[in-house]
C-alpha cells in the first residue's frame, strides 16, 4: 500500500474499510469485521446510524458553516441539551479532545490570574494521563515517550500518581500556585485504569477546600460509555469543568468544554475561539447523537452490556495463562495481560475482530458501540476468548498462519 505520502504518525494495520453498518465494518475486499473499538470510542452509536446520517444529510443540504461571528441555532440547542444533562452552566465548542482540553487549561490559567491573583498558576495532572497531542495537552499528558523530543514543554503542570489522594494533599500543602486539577475519571489510553469508587468525591472535597477548579477529561469516558452520560455522575458530584469529544459526534469532529459557576465566567470575547468550533454541521450530528443516547437509554445499556461482556470474559478466560485482570466500567473494557501482547490486535483482525492494544502493550482495550446487540457481544467474547486461549497456549504460529508478517508491529 502506498502510504509514504502520509506522515508516519501511526502504525496502521493493513486493512482498509469501505462501509460500516451498526457494529460491523466491511473492507474493500468484502470481508466483515466486528468492531469492538468504535474508531477509538468515537462511533458509540455504531456505523451509519440512521439518526446521525439523516441529521448530517439534512444539514449538509442547508448550511455547513457560518463562523462564530453569528448566532448558530444548532449550537445553542446542543449547548442547552448538554448543560441540562450534565448540570454544567455553559459550553465552548472546538473540534477535538485536545482542543476541549486546551480550553480547560486556558480557563484554569485565567482563573488563576484573574480570580486567585496567582502569577504562575499551576495545574495538577496525573501520571499515565492522556490529554492530547497539542503542546499544552502533550505537556499535561503523563507519558514521557509521547513528550520526548518535543521539549521545551509547556510549564505549569505538577504531576501526581493516579488514584492517590495523599499525593494530592501533599501538593496542596507545598504548592501555593495550584489553581486546578485535571484528571480522567477513568484513564483510557493507559489501559482503562479505574480508580477507587470515591476518588472523584475526594478530589471534589480537596478542590473545594483549596479553591481549585476540578476539571475532568471525559473525552473518552463521556457520552454514555461508562454507564452514565458522564462518568462523574456515578459519584453524585459536579466538576467545575468537564471536557468531551470522541463519542459526541459519532465521527463528525467536535469537542466540548463545559464549565460551571465561576469557571463558566472566565472566558470573554477575544480570550479564546475556534473558526470551525460548533459549526452547524457538527452540532446537527452531535444533537442527533445526544438525543439518541438519551432517548434510547444507551447509558443504561452501556452499563448492563459492558458488565455482561466483562463477566463473559471472566468466565471464559478469567483463569487462563497470560490473563492478569479483566476490568470494565460500562463499555470501557480491558483485558490486562501479564506480558506484552501487541500482536493480538493483528490476530484478532485476522479472525474478524477489531480492538486495540494499549497500556504499554499489555492491555487489550475494547470500546464497542453502545448499540452492540447481545448476539454480537457473545460473538466478541467467544471469538476473542478462543484467540487468547490459543495465544496463551503459545500455538500462535501454527494457529494463525494467515497473519501477514507485514502487520506485525514493532
Ligand atoms: C483521545 C483523548 C484525548 C484527545 O482527543 P483528540 O480528539 O485526539 O484530540 C484527550 N483526552 C482523552 C482522555 C482521550 O481519550
């Protein structure tokens, strides 16, 4: 495949898709694949969902873009729907998760300057966090290999271990420049890491005591995937800022930074913006997505089906060699291996299952569409369990002769 014209920022599997329908993708040779990744938590409603297709087609025939110099009714409707669902006060729309987080970081800094009178405001971020690839979000990300070679990084981030409340308390006593915490309710890219049940409640309390903004990155965990519309809704708290993107547009690029209370008053005309952000097309798609998630109770569906899939794996391969832990929060599902299993993504693809390997090569990550059927879920559990059993038995060279070597990642 001639890919030299594309910068090699991704290791790609050698398959090209032509069409999708629900939980299925069809490649250019007519082979079908069960999609347990949803384009990395993006296509929560599956592929070619009629409500989204209809909203996009209709909007495309009317108006794509006007800029934020004018009122955009779709954007207002979407903002109202999102604030109503989330308990937040207002929204800034961008085009990606990184942009949503950039907005959050800018709100925190300006809050530091204008409300707290702090000249060098700092934000607590976590080890193994992922917040994006722009310079500020890369600096907030807790993965040295993603940062290496891009120094100087953006300053003003203080790192704490994930799921460690004492570490945050220590920073609170030692660092008077802190103005905010930015944290994922569930760490996605580092392998679906699920913190203690009361982690967010404790962070909320510390933020209240110290006048810090509690900022949650729900780019991956939001939009129903965790079993609630936003993962913080499991904790009965409200953050000051929450960001989301991925599942919001079902494939149409859109990101959102929601704020509440004082955080909602920080940005004013001229302090932030985006040419495309919240344009009529993206908002039409997102409105269809949000309404479908809510009207079809897909949050509840994510919780029950996610638990069912994880239980299915526990029953099939819970005690298999190579399998260290099976965990999930709704339809953020992980099978952690005792050692690296990067080739499992290739082996699964050969058997018609799409997933990915993250968490340093040791975690099989599944983010299936929230609309996946019970039968598809069963097929996923049975097929992948069989693949892992064979892999664990170290028969993979003979069991998967058709796995092309060119797919093997380094
Ligand atoms: C994917 C992701 C991002 C970055 O989103 P982009 O749309 O790729 O910029 C940020 N935070 C989290 C938690 C993510 O999973």
